[in-house]
């Protein structure tokens, strides 16, 4: 049984409305309704999450956490690249060079061997250090250790289990509110070239919440296409809806077997385990192309739902 705060499109609680002053930017936005999700998955969520950057997003059957790079990200990534380069390329190269010098050097063999061993000891120390760095980075990638101010910072969290959304500022929780106590706004932005770019924002209805949640940070896509943002909103509602199984996204592949409703759905539809992982690159490209063609006949959003709000206070 899910707690009463979870979002269920078939069992919504009619809530009392609250009055909220709109900011100037919100007046220009298009407010998107809560809808019953369709089968129109945002393709950018599939393509963007197939090879996602490890600081960008983590997702399970219970919550999605989005991250943003901070001022240490460049140092963090270059250090990781250097550790991989040293351990996989530079170290084996120098070992081979030392062996060759020891065998064919003009000086006596033992003298060359001593030099080779000395440099090898130094390289072994560097190798151990590089392996340690790689282990630290991989553990941080999996969120097994806490290094919150290196490489990334939390941006927001969508909690399917509790039906809440959380906004972070400098890795500290700014607010947590119910998913249904937010308005989704589609915000147009004009570029210097005269192209209209769209962004999707989840805005709490409470007056004391001045920081919105930019849902568009979940992927890098063609923001000039309005339907992409609409399908993203549809996919997010699908994920948050406890009445439905998890959306079929590569990033959620590992966790489908942990969600009871998803297990029943996959068994009923004979969906193979590790479907995305077993696809070759050619099969993956062909499958995504088929999904794009099917999208043309599916509306980006489903039928609107009547959702009213609570007092709008933070949890």
C-alpha cells in the first residue's frame, strides 16, 4: 500500500484551491494541466539517459535525482580522465619501454635493469594512486560515498514513493512539497537568432517558494520543439503515477524488478528482462526510430485531470 501522499491518477483527492500571486514570468508562461498519462514516452529521455553523464541524473523505482555541475566539475572530470589514461595507456607503455631498454641497452644489462626497476616502482606508485582515484570516482558515481561538493550538486528530486518533489540549493534542501501542489509551466525563451526555445518548470503554489524546478535539466534535447517538452511532462507524470508501471526507460531497467506493479505489467506483456541492455547499437537505433514514428499518432498529453490543491505549505 502506498501512503496517501502518493500521486495516483485514478484515485485523486479533490483538494481546496489556494490563491497565489503570479510573477511576471509566470504570466507569460503556458500552464500545462495534470493529465492521465499516455504511452507517449519522451524519446529524448531514452536517448539522453542511454549514455547519461553520471552527475546529470540518477533514477530508481522510488525517486529521480537530477544534478548540476558546479565549479569543481572541470577539475573532477579532467582528474578522472587522467587517472584512466595513466592506468590504461601510459603505465603499460612505460613498462614495455623499460623492458626493451633493459634488454637492448648499450650499458650492462643489470644496470639497465636496475634503472628499469626503479622507474617501474615509481610507475607502480602512480598506478596505485590512479586506481584509487578511479575507485573513488566510481563509488561517487554510484552514490556510495558522500563527496557532495566535488563534481556535482543536487538540483531536484522527484519521489515516486512519497509523491513529493524536492528542490535543493547548494546541496541543501530548499523545500519539499507534494507533486500535486505544483503547477507545470511551459516557458518560451527567444534567442538572439530569433528562435523560440522552450523550458519546462515545476512551480510550487506556495508563496514562500521562490525557486522553481527546471524539469528540462533532465536531458539535452531540441528545446525549440514544443512537443518534446509536452512529452517530457507526460513521461514525468507517468513516472510519478503509482497507478502505472514504470516508464520503459533504459535508466530504470535495473529497477523494474523491484516495483510490484511493473513486475506484473512485464510478466503480462512478456517483456524480456534487461531488454535495453541486450540490444545492439543497430537494434537500439532501429527500435528508437520505430518509437519516434509511433509517436506521431499519439497525443503528447492525455486527457486533463481535475486536480485542486492543498494549503500549499511545504512538507
